[in-house]
């Protein structure tokens, strides 16, 4: 209930927010009735959306472990980081190396308030309110420049956010600009809602139905084609196994998944390296 949750400055509890609806899907408690209503509408089309949310978090966890353990990345820039949840990026990275610097960026004031509360006293990690649609501001932000050294490899995380950038907001131009700031050895990880098109017509139809519900409730949500999503990597080397359904990206030994076919094919992820 709205009255049970403190409303941080700048948060409008009468309109659903992407971060809070996602929190609801993940079983979190940082959401309002209006978010749960929006979430319930999406659940009517995709009843296993919470399973997809968990698959997305698991993908993110595997990416971080790969970047920190195998590549040796020591600075992570997580844009569209969301509300704190179980297994946050800095917690996973610091379980491997406590010196990894993590900068969280989200444009949702609730993500900022809860993120800052969680991070009070953590020296290596910070959370900043900024908008992906203004990449220049992100790259010039003093707190980001203070923590991220753009002469050393960066792990840029765009997990579950680019599908919330509408076509007219130029998501390709935004990713071009961010990639241009990354030095060699950097990596870009992304996950994205996916429309398989004519290859799987029944699933493409469901993707369009989900897109309609998202746009009616949240005003965003694009299920893009493989070709459209691959453009975000530009000329980076997309690492094996490529852009794939989330559970198929370098699964842990013995890992299984319980996604329905529709959800399995409509949420994909990948990781690329800057040569
Ligand atoms: C679905 S959540 C993903 C959270 C987390 N990255 C994950 O995958 O578990 C998307 C997040 O992107 C944020 N977001 C959406 N549009 C944004 C923008 N233009 N700039 C910054 N953050 C944005 C939302 O507030 C939300 O927290």
C-alpha cells in the first residue's frame, strides 16, 4: 500500500515507473499500487515475466563474474541499474574483488534514494541520477569522471534499458556515443526485449501484444529484431555465444531454466569487446 512506503523527493506514486514495476516483478517491496496494476496488465500477456526478470538478473550475474574474474575489468558503469535487489552488481563484483569501482546510473528518483541508502559508507560504489538519453552529460558528469578512468578498460552495462529508449530518441546514436568513449579492452553487455519476426510468427505476435501493453501503461517498451539490437554493439567483437536468449549465455554448469517459449525467445542478451 502507498501509505506503507516512504515517498522519496521527486517520486510520483500516482504514475507507474519502469524501475518500480520491475521491482514488483522481481518480488520486491519498493513499488506502489499503480506499479502493481501496470505489472498485472503485463502479467496477463506474459505470466512468466517474473521468471524472465530473474533470468535477466542471472545473466547479469554471469556477465559480471566473467568480466571481473576472467577479463580483469576493475570498473563497471551500470546505466539503468534499477532499484536495489538481491545480488546487486557491486555485491557480486566485490565478492570477487572488493576494489572494483561501480557507478550506478538511473533516472528514477526512487532508484537514487534507495541506492544511496544501501550504499551509505561504501567507498568504491556510487549511484547517480542521470538519463541515458543524454550520453554527453553522463560522460562529463564529475562524479563519474572521478570514479571511472576512461583510459582503462570499462565494463559498460546496459541491462534491460535500451528497450525503454524509443526509436525517435535514437538508441543507436546513444550507444555510438558511449562506445566512442570506451578504451580498448572495454566491454559492453546488454539485454533487450526481442521480436524474432517471421522466424517465429506466433512469438512475434505475442511480442507485439506485450509491446502494446507496455506502451499503454509505461509509455515505452520496444521488442526489437536481432539486427536492430546488434547495431548497439557497433564494430565491437561480440563474444561467444553471441546475442542469445538469456539462459543460453554462458550458462553455469548444470544450469536449467523454466521460461515459457514466448518469454525465452523475447528476451536476449550478449557481451562484446572493444578491440
Ligand atoms: C527493467 S529495469 C532494469 C534494471 C537492471 N539493469 C536489471 O536489468 O536488472 C530498467 C531501468 O532503467 C531505468 N531507465 C529507463 N529509462 C532510463 C533512462 N532514459 N535513463 C536512465 N535510466 C533509465 C529505469 O528507471 C529502470 O530502473
